[in-house]
C-alpha cells in the first residue's frame, strides 16, 4: 500500500504540487467561512456548499489531467468531464443566491438541468463532445459546434 502511494506521488508530483496550494486555500476559506459569526446562517451554508463544489472541481481537474496524460480510460474521463461541465453553472447560481436580494427563479435550475442532460449525451453519442485517439496530442476533444460546421480539427493546424 505504501509503495503504491509512493509510486503514485513520484509519478505525478508536478500535478500534486499544482493542486496543493489551491486545496490549502480552499480549506482555509472553508474554515474562515465556518468560523465567521457575522455571516447569516443561510448565506454561510451556501458559501460552504460553494467551497465544497469548487474543491470537487479542483479534484475533477486533477483527475482529468491524470486520465488525459496517464492511462487512457475514456469512459471514466467522460464521466469526470460531464461532472465538471455540469457543476460549474450550479456554482454561479449559488453565488446569485448570495448577492441577489431576490432568489433566482426555477427557470435557472431548469436550464442547469438541461445543461447537465446535454452533457450526459456524451456517454452514448457524440452530440456534445467526444474523445478520440489522436497521434500527435494523445486525445482530440470535439465539441458540439464542430460537428455541425463540418470543420475537421487537425492538431497543430489552426482552423
């Protein structure tokens, strides 16, 4: 167990060093928000949720980098990217709950659900995005608009 952990850290020390300061800042922010007595309970709860979601996005980005440049597990990478693309609008909407005097409407939550539904299509079709093997960059990521504009993206050549 210790040997496997040592090998993982040794193989990915640059990624860990890049994530470590961000994780420390988020942990500090989480503690500061939790201790602060002047923040209303409802807004404090929203801020703590935002901190947890941003921390999960840091972990998602770390895992995405590991799966991009490490072992090519495309299905797992799709699931992790779907989570990342779907959770970002939730964080923005939660910030609106903090700064807006009136609550955002349910339409925003419906749009976030639609966004997540569109990204979930990547599991069974190439409507939203797809990862393909590519000789120069390891993987090629195609997004929604590229398919319908009939432009082929070639690595190293701008469209």
